[in-house]
C-alpha cells in the first residue's frame, strides 16, 4: 500500500515475436500477401509458424492493410485462425475480422489494426485467410506481433476466447449502419446476445461504396439488455476514410464487462456520411 492506495505493479513484455522480420522497411503492402475469395475465404497463409512462437503469447496485435482500390467497392473480412500443432492446418478459428477497405500501410494510419489480450500457447501457428465483397481478387497484406514474457504474468488479465457480434460473412462485412452527421447515428444491434462473459472489446469497420467522401468517423460500441443501452464499452473510437475508397482504424480495445444474455450495439457519426458502412464487435473472455 502506498499512501493508503493499493499499488498494482506495471507489466512489460520481454519478447515480441514479429510475423514480418523486425527491421523490415515499411511498404505499401506490409506483411504476408493474402489472396482473397469473392465472399468466401481463399487459402490460409501462415503469419507465425509454430516453431517461431517460442513463448506463450499474452497479447496479439494484427494489421490488415492494402485492401482498398480506388473507385472500387471492396469490403473485406479476414479469418484469424490457429493450428495448435504448429503446422498449416488452421482449424481453430479465433475471429473473423472486418477490415474493408483498409489503406496501404504507407498511408495515414497504416491499415486496420486490432489488439487482443488473448493467450496463445507456444508452438501454435497463427494464420489468416481473406474474403472481399468484390470480383477483384488482388492480394492484400497482413502482419502480426505476438507479445510474450510478461514481467508479471500474475498481474496480467488475458483471455482464452474471442466472441464476435455482427459479422456478415456472406457480404465480407459487419452489420449495416447509417452514419450520423450533426448527431450520433442510431444504435444498431450487432448479432445475437452474449452466450458467455466478455470483459474486453474491439470493433471492426467496413464500407462497400465506389465513391467515398474523405473524412473522420467516431464509433461507439455499447452493451445493454433488450433494446436499452446500459453501458458504452468503446466511446468515439476513430476511423479515417480517404477519397480513394480506403479506411484506417487504430487499435481501439477497451475493458467493459458483458454478461451472458447482454446485447451488443454499434453506431457511428461521420464528418461526411457515406452509405454502405457496417460495424462488427469482438469480445474477449475466459
């Protein structure tokens, strides 16, 4: 106790394992090339092989980039999956990450980023597959960072599962929303109710439009019972869109408790609204 206040020691990671070698020069398409299918997943690509994940992972950071193509509607979803045996059979799904249409890595924001406090056992392979809502199946890029060796593993909260809400795989998107402008948009329910507790939240933002107005977007993710929003889990998370149909999103995770039976909602407010936008939410638990 310090001055009557409980002191919680800070934590730091002693090892970060990069899917793209540390020291690699940044490029427009950064990371492994992923060839998508048209509203169906293409082949899985390994990001980190089991032999390279030498320590248990306690936090995973993912960057999806180089998806968007000018004057093209190209929504995107990425399957993040594991092979616990360290091979290339990615049969354990972690999440379907909405990421369309992400900017090149060298553009402002660097892509669509996610960060999850999720435990992945040493020796596990991490891989991804992609789908786009487009007949243009040009490859995009993904890289990740696995954060290992926490200095105080007893003082770190880490999950064992990621549950998703509002992903629409048939359209490579989230759940459709109407962006607000001078006021917040209306909350839209994302998927079904929680079936188990979640305590950390992330979100994905998609858009399927051939003509996007440059601007900023604020996104809220909320938890509630029935149609009543009781708690805002993520408030005013920032999404940026440019005039060449490309979007960027920072890691936007936040801690908030959701219980089984709770519903998840999302809404957005834009400086210049576009049609075709969608949101998905991701809850970590365990």
